[in-house]
């Protein structure tokens, strides 16, 4: 692969410019290369930076390896039902990138994209480009979220975000309050507990999923049932689906589900959602019981879907024991004094926001989210890839990002033909 850290001379023009060299951007580049469409990929760091630098040491996939399906580069290892570790994931994506000759330029930060006289101007810290089309593949994890009241927490209490957490030794001695129960929150809580650290957990409204159920990984059942083919447009409430937090479970040590009630039986102190901080005082909503119940409702709902499918198809699958809530909170603790509780750190695991400040094109809604249909915007020439539920559940994952990239490139090829620039598409 040719990698040029320097942008060509100002006013260099390409048919398509891709912002971001993660799996989405590089999948688009692969298909553009196949189609013979001239393009460039601009990456502000190194390719696949997030996989290399923004994950903790024990990170592993939550979905099985068989779901890794980048363009013409499926998982080829000997453990399709396993869960690749961080270094294995990096090797996989690097292998894909090395399988073709992408016009990748690393260390180039895009600072402005604006349409001028029907052509996109793309300003960077190393010069100006222009393009007929721009594919935004920068992801949705640019800005770590911390609430405004975090600034009121006593300065002696260390605050860390999941984006910068690498290992338990990053956390100061004493008790750590992990805030958030999406995939990162529950996995980092477990990471710290396995290291023998004292952890508390502020439980949010994230749903949870079974792991192994009735003889298969739950994701295998969902794939077999066709769930991953359901599009965002077919969802009862597309906007609510798009905003949902990912179901939590783990791929660690061969994969297992995470039942926070069982952690409570093992001594984990839990609270409801954090509502405020002031000095050493931390306040919580009285929603712990409700959040646990809602997570279980999602968990049972997935089991019920699988049960119905097994019955409908007459599949011979081992029965599962009935679901049981093994623990319930006696009381809702709504305020603690961190100093008295020995809490010396807070680990924020409440998500990220995308950064589109550089995108000066009318393609975002009032919430700052892209307006598109399967990555294709109404504004001619602007496209998005790699976002959760861009088209299906797998759009933001290895499972289906290739399908979305192929669709966007087909659209670009058709657009070029319509404007008199003949292209041959091979995807």
C-alpha cells in the first residue's frame, strides 16, 4: 500500500474524497479501487487508529469472529465462534488494508468541507483539496461524553474516561466508581474487579443480552432468524432504534453474559444513574431497580424471540432453565459522600458524540445527526458510512459495513455516469 503523509499541491481534485481510515473508510476505498474511481483517503492519525489507540488492553470483540466480513476479506482464523483480542483485531484490519493499494494519506486533518459552485472544497492542515463526492467515515466516537456537573466534583477525585482507560493500574488506589452500563462500562467494571480492585457501579438504562442460549450464541440465533437483515426503515420507531444503547455482554474468556444482579450477590455495590456532583457529594436517581428490570426485560425479550423461532421452525434445541432475578436492591441510595466511601476515582463510560464541526454542508438534523438513507444524503455528493444503524444492526460493525460501502460506491458510480463521467463498477 502506498502511504503518503503529505497532501498534493493545493486545489488537487479527485472524484471522491474519504474522511477517515477505519474499517468503513477503507471498505469504501476498496470498492472505489475495484470500480476504477479516482479517490483519496485522508486520515488525521494512522489507519485504524481507534482500534490501536482507543481500546483498553484486555479489549475483545463482543460479537463472534465469524461476523468479521470486510470486503472480500472474511475472518479466516480457526476460531469463528471465538472473540478476537485487541491485537488480533488490529492484525485483521491491517491484513485487509494490505490486500489492496489504497490511496491513503495519513496525518492529515480535515478542517472544513464546504460546497462551492457544485464542488466540495476540503480544507486540511496540509492544503486544499476539491472533490465531486465526499464520504464521511470518521465514526461517531470523537468526543467522550462527560456531564456538565462533572466539573463540580472535588479536584482530589480523579476522573477518567473509557477512551483513555488502558489497564487497572491507570486507576488510583482506592475505590473506583464506574458510571454507565453500556458495553464499555460493564466490561471495565469486570476488568477492575478481576484485578482485585474495589469498584462501585452507577447503573444506567442500557439493555442486556443473553450470550449462550439453547445450544448457540444468541447472535448466531439472531443471524439465523434474519434479525440482522432488518433495516432501520422497517423498525417500528427508527429514531428510537437509532438512539438505543448497545446490549451489554462480554466476549472475554470465550464469552459470557453479564447479569449485574449476580455481581451484586458477589459484593458489587450498585447505585442508580448519577444525577449530580458537588464537591465530594455524588447524587443518584432512585432508578436502580427500574434499570435492572429494564435490562432484564430486553434479555428475556431476546430469549422469547429465539424460543418462538425454535418452536416455529421445529428445531431440536436443548431447553433452557427459566429466567430468575437472583437479587433485588433493598433500598435506593440517592446520595453518598465520596470521601467517606473511599472513592478516589470516577471512570466515565457514558458514550461519545461525533464531531462534525468541520462539515459545513446542509446534511445534519437539529440534533447534529446525519440526514441520510443508507448513507446517501439528499445533498448531492455527501455520504456517510460506519454509523450504527446506518441501514441495519450491523452497519456500524464488521458484519455489514462492507454492504453499506458497496451501496454508497454504486451510488457514486451512478452519479458520475449521470453527470457524463463514465465509470465501470465491479462491486
